[in-house]
């Protein structure tokens, strides 16, 4: 009992960081023992630990769709239509321009580092089977933009059941706006009462989900330890050795975006010291880093925005729920690196026009990343198509990306979530949307 009292007095962020560090150490030790005892040893350990990590990710996914649905309805319906219009334009502009900047920045970093892989063909050969299984999922990538547009307007209940974010977002925003318009335009007291009661009910649903988030967060250290241990046990530090240049290029770009670009924009727009703001975001960033899912980190982002950044729920509900699906700055930095890697591996030069097309392709493709672990791999098919590579060449690059994706995905997801939260804070400052 004394141990549990002491344990729960420690702030959650320190418990999570401790679990991450212990997981890294345990994973590396298991990886080294696996080299001595054979791969079966690592598989046995991973089979025992991985369910504990999967439980954390599944619990977060369990509540993420309901929280997106209720948060967007509440956010869209809580504001006068004129105010919502300004907020919507501001959110979309922020996400587009940060994604465009991240893609340009990622391309510049990639051209500067000029990554190469000495053992590329050998590494790609080991993962060829996985690439073949992905091709059917990525088939028809040339008309992916059309599919995204058409997919926005589907059965919302089917989308809820399947965890399909974009249709849920579109339906929830339309429903919330329609409810607000009915409430504002009706002169009938009965209609106003039932509309108000309905919106209060959605707000109550949201509060209940926040209580569920508290329970899930108590489990975080266990899940983080299991996820981290399994990642390092399976891949080990060898992940850095084979892919050192690629990893260095992506990680440096993301860290610069996170520690320099976002703070600079925050200072220029809000005229406040950005680093205390960034420090307050440590919990959602760490959650994104470990789970590799923007959607899974959304519940933590919502609580942090309202409790620590003092952003009004109406704005946080809208911007963060939308950002978890469409704002993928880390992906925009990540993808150009493999395009430059392809040019080095297959001996072709990237023309200025191809560079422009690639950047635009990265920005628009990032909308379809979906906020799930590993979603950027499927988008790489779209980016590589812009260079007219042969199927075998595309397969080679996809295989190489698969080999290091578990590591890079952690950093890029942390960047995505940081961008969502920083954007929410900046917009709240400009629109004076702080809680009292």
C-alpha cells in the first residue's frame, strides 16, 4: 500500500518517462540476448509483453472516435456561425501552411544531407515479402486524391464502426453547424429548448469520455514500458547502424521543426516565450512518440490544451480533432528524404519541377495519413509515383522505408501532435479563445 501511495504521488509525466527509459534499456538487453540465444528468444519475450502495449493503443483508439465525434459537434455548435467561420479558415490555413513549410523544409534537409545506403539492396531484399503484401492496399494510388474526396461523404455510422476519421469529421462538423443554425434561427421556445438540451447532452458525453481518459492514463506507464521494450528488442540499436544517414536526416529535420520552427512562429505571432508552452505539451508529445498515433494521442492533447494551455474547449475540440487526421508535418519532413534516397540509389537527378511536384504531392498526400501507426508508408507510394519509378524500384524504396519506419514514425508522430497543439495555442491567442 505504501508503494502505491508513493507511486501515484509521482507526476504522470515522470512515470511515463521512467517507463520509456526502462523500456529502452530492457529492449536493448533482450535484443543482445537474442543475438546469443537466437531469434526465438526475442519472439517469446515479445509475445508476452506486446499484449500489454497493444492494450494501451487499443484503449486510446476505443475512445478516440467518440471523442472526435462529440468534440467536433460540441465545438461547431457552441459558436456563432460567424466566429466558427473565422476559426475554420484560421485552422485550415495553419494546417496547410505548416504542412507546406514542413515539406519544403524536409526537402531542403534531404538535399543537404543527401542520404545514401551502402547495403540498400541487401536490406530491401529482407523486406520484399512485406512490400508485396502492401501493394494491393496501395493500388490505384494515382487517383488517391479523388478517393479521399469521395470518402468524405459516406455513411457516418459505418465510418464510426470502421474507425474512418475523415467522414466522421465531415459529418460531425455539418451536424454541429446545422444544430447551431437551427438554434439561432428558431423563434419557437420548444425548439430552442430541445436543441439546447441536445447540445448539453453532447457536452455531457464529452465529460464522461474525459473521465475515461483519466483511467486510461493511469495505465500509461505499463503500456509505454511494453511498447518500448518490444520495439528495441525486435529492432535493437542496429536500426541506427544500417540507416544512420537516413535516420539522422529525418530526426534532425523533425527536431529542428519541433525546437526551432514551431517556437519561432509562436513567438512571432503571439509575442510570448514559446518554450514554456512546449514544455506544457510534453505529455501529448510523449504519448504520440510511444504510441506512434496522432489519433491515440488526441485525448491527452484535448486535456492538456484545456487544463494547461487554458484554451477554450470549443476551439480545442475543433482544431485538435481535425489536426489528428489532416495535419502531418512530421510526415511532410519524412517523405522527401526517401525521394532523395531514391535519386541517389537509382542515379537520377531531381529537377526543380519534380521538386515542386513532390512537395505538393507530399502536402496533399499527408491528409490521407489517417493518424494511425505506420500510415506514412502508404503515402510513399504516391510520392514515388511522381518520379516515374519502375515497380521494382518503388518496391526497393518501400522496403527500405519499412526497415526504419518503426523508429522514424515515433519522431514524426511526435512532431505531428506538437504541430496540432501549437496551432491550437496560436489560434486561441489570435482569436482570444482562452478559458477564464
